[in-house]
C-alpha cells in the first residue's frame, strides 16, 4: 500500500504544518518569557499600570520569536536596559494562576547597559533596582519565589 504514496520533504513539511495548525485550535497554549536582570545582589523589577505589585520584566512570546529574544526585547521595552549576554534559562514554569494553558520561561541576565532612560508608559508605571534582601512589600509571590530559587537555593518549582 505505501508504494502508492509519494512522499517528499516538502509534502511532509506541509502536512506537519497543517497538522500543527489544526491542533492549535484544540491545544491553545500561551507562552511568556521573563527576565531576572541581576547586578550583584540586586534585581531589576517593574510595576505595571494595570496590575498590582512589583514583578520581573517580561511578556508574551510573539510568533516566530524565541523565548530568549522575547525576554531581551521586553527588558529593553519596559526598562530601557539593553541586555548584552546570552543569559541562562532557569526553567519553564506552568502559570496555572493565569490559565491552565500558560507557561513562562525565566532567563537570568547579568550583562547589560542603559540604552535609554526609563520613561513611565501606558504599560509600565515604575522601574527600580532592589536588594534581594529588601524586596518591596508588594512584590508578587511568583517574583519572590523566582528570586529565592536563584539566590537562596530554593528548589526550582514547576509552577510560576
């Protein structure tokens, strides 16, 4: 039977893309990337205009973009800092609080420079550097956990 089927790399690639496109309607997943920008024992945090608490810079991964690229882009857009190193992937977390289908990749960056001065925007109200020993009271639970995982030897969780 299989001798009647003509397969080529182009046809197989088309079939795989078609399959993944159709499956996407049943398995809609969202993916975000966040950055733990580190300067010694200080971390860079932001505050959104539309949610409460201090958190790590980051956002949604765009189609065709790698998670690392997203983290780097979001740091620049939200803080004015340009990341200069490749960073380190800490983990990919299931963000069940956002949705049962959301995941977040966390990268740590240690080499950066100011590319543009921080300016509050429609999305970002504040930005600041904070000691890991004195995080603001309203730092999100997930952010506190990520800092503890990286600096405090806390086990890396599967959940954001």
